[in-house]
C-alpha cells in the first residue's frame, strides 16, 4: 500500500495506522461511518475533513480494499479486547467503591441514598 497523493492530501501510515495527512483521522474512522451506512456528505458533518480529504480517503479504501479491510478487522479486534479489559477494570473499581464506608459526616445522606435505591429496586 503506497500513499495516495492528491496535491496536499494523502494517506500516510502513522503509529495510529493509516491516517489522512494533516489530521488525526484514520481510514478506520471513515470505514466506521461507511459501515454504519452514512453517505459521504454526512461523513463530512461527523468528521472534520474537507471534501478533498474525504475523496482521497474513499479512493484509497477502494483502491486497496482487501488490505484495508483486513487491517480494519484487526483494528476492531484490538478495540474489542481493550473494551473488555476496561469494562472488567471498571467493574472491579466500582465494586471497590461500593464496599467503601461513607465519608465521615455523610452517614445520614448515605442511609437516605440506600433507602432510595432499595425503593427503586422493589418497584
């Protein structure tokens, strides 16, 4: 996959992956919108790109479909693993927070909150 150049806009490989030059937006961001079924005009509303930059990205995706799709699948797998990790870590942290005693002087407020939670779980 070689960079596609259209005067000022091109696709380059950075530590983030295939990136639209002059931005932090990757090809994978554009693909996410395409997979969601958004037309190019709507993508321009969601991503801070010029029409030229979006056209270069779409052309690059089309010209290198197999390689870009394989790389996109790897990006999705990596993102899913990261999401699972952080969800588990947040569950652990929220459980720790739930086990903590109320702060000094807030015992009455804590009891009122627990009563409200119990009331809502019964209903």
